[in-house]
C-alpha cells in the first residue's frame, strides 16, 4: 500500500451556497460563468479554488461572498471585481461583493485540484 492509500480521503471545505436552495437553476448558471474567472498566479478558476463561499439571489439584486488565496493577493481587487461583474451580467441584477473573513487553504479546493497543483 502506498502512503497516500493509508490516509483518510479528504473532504473539501465547500459551503453550500444559499442560492443553490432558493434559485438552483440560476446558481448553476452563475457557477458556470464564474469558472471563467481564473486566478492568474495559480492558473485555476475561482470555483475550483473554492474562493466563492456564498451566493445569495434576491428579487432585485444578488450578493457574492468570496475570499482570496492570500490577504495580500496582488490580483485580489481585479478578481473580486471580475467576479462581481460576471454575476451581474449572468443574472442581469445589480450585484454586491463581500470579502469573507475565512483564511483560504487547500481543503477549500475541489477534489483533485490540490493534487493537480502538487499541493498534496
């Protein structure tokens, strides 16, 4: 048995978006659209990285909660604004963005993504 086979399978730290319960079809459209926003330093999209922590869709607006891979990410403001604009464009609703207070770690990535980057 290899060393990796002895380790328990990692479960990603990926919260369920509120919009997946209230507006599942729209949430799926937003998720697909946000996969086009790539962190230029890492080369992976913000969904795969687990940077989108919540999406709320209301009758006349939307709110996106995101985190960054590091508080000092030089591309942070551009990534946040690109994501906000992408949600607004997809939903055709004014969208606000909040910077969450969670500290990013590799367990927030989609299953297999950390391995693909050589982080595990």
